[in-house]
């Protein structure tokens, strides 16, 4: 389950970064 958790964490970070970028705009 480590790989899945890592993938979820990466996806969550990418999503958070995208949302922040959109909000900053």
C-alpha cells in the first residue's frame, strides 16, 4: 500500500499546486 499512498500524495500535491496557481491568478 506504500506505492498507492505515495501516488495519492503526489496527485494531491499536484492538485493543490494547480488550485493554488488558479486561485493566485
